[in-house]
């Protein structure tokens, strides 16, 4: 049995969303405006993830796995978690890892990668 792979918002470098069967993969999402603090950037990223998931018939309550990358985990972990905890539905918490990483731009504070069911 072969399951079709669908790719959305693709460039030569990446596809923003990939759908394989009923599994949704969303590439790393960063804030549109890198001038905000960790709360603002996290809220922006999570809003974009909502939109990407909705575009293929999924939603935050269907998250399976999440990877969160912070520029400075010691400084920003609590602030990111405050926004995350108000966004994620109770009873639908995915498997999650949070790490510190050097991000693509010095002004970016957070990047989030998600896998979800459809």
C-alpha cells in the first residue's frame, strides 16, 4: 500500500507543510517579526502553526510531537512556556522536547517544529 505524499508551500529548500496519509509535518516556524520578546515571538509562531495545521485539516489538539528551539533556554524557557501553556488544549499535550540552538538570525528567539495527526 502506497500513501501519497503531498507537499505545500514548497521552495527549492523546503516544504512548509508535508502531508503523508493522515500525518502532518510542519517545518520549523519562526516569528514574522523578530523584534518582539519571547512571549510575542512564541505567540506569533503558534498562530502561524494554527494556520498551517488548519490548511490541511488539522489543529493543535491533534499534535503528536513538538520540537522547540530557543536561542537562550535559561532566559526564555519560562516565558515561552507561559505562552505555550495558554495555547495548548488541556488533555492534548504532545510529546515535546525543548533545546537551545543558534537560530538562523540573531534576532530570532524561538523556532518550533510540529508533527500532527489530521
